[in-house]
């Protein structure tokens, strides 16, 4: 789609990702990569004693899944794109923990699609990451992406 076609969808939910399983292995790998070894993420026995009842994914791991989710989603693709980069976020709220073994998926609502300069578009979406079978989402954020045409 052209950036203008996407901009016409402002205010609409524009896509949903596939489901992704948050495995203990993935959580452990994230702990290693970020050096965040808090027991609620990696120590299954100790985590059973918490209100979570077991290990949970790092909030930043859940947030970082947005890129993979975007690739495997129905979010419209910008035509003739040379490059897309994460630009940042306006708001991020971690609503509910993602327990090890749960599946998550993202939903994108387009808030804004503007041309910053010729050939450069900035997209702002509200992204909600749903936890399968749970009422509350894992997180809600406003995320910006820059597209270079």
C-alpha cells in the first residue's frame, strides 16, 4: 500500500499478528542476553511461591516481540520501502504478566501516518499485546516506526 493509503486508515485497527509462544527457553535466553536474572523469570521453583505461581516473561521481552509480530502480521506493508526503523515510543504500560508457556499476539491500531520529509514517513500505532485466554493484555504501547522510500 502507499503511505497515503495507510494514512487513510487512521483510527482503525490495521492488523493482527500470529500467536507466539513465550517458552521458558526464550525467557532464559532473554535473561542471558540482558543479564536480568531475577528469580521470577528463571527460577521455576522460587517463582511458584510468588503471586504469579510460576515464572513470567520479562516485560521488555514481551515488548521486544513487536518486531517479530509485525513481520508475521496482517499489518499493511508500505510499497517500495527501502528501510524501516524503530523510532521509539510515547507510552508503554505493562498490564499483566506473561506466564511461561502462554501465547501472545499483537494488535495494531493506526494513530498517525505522516510524511516527515520527502520519502520519509512516520507511523504511530497503538499496539496491544494480548495473552491467549486472559482478559487483560500483557501490554499496551504507542510505537513509532520510520519508513524510508
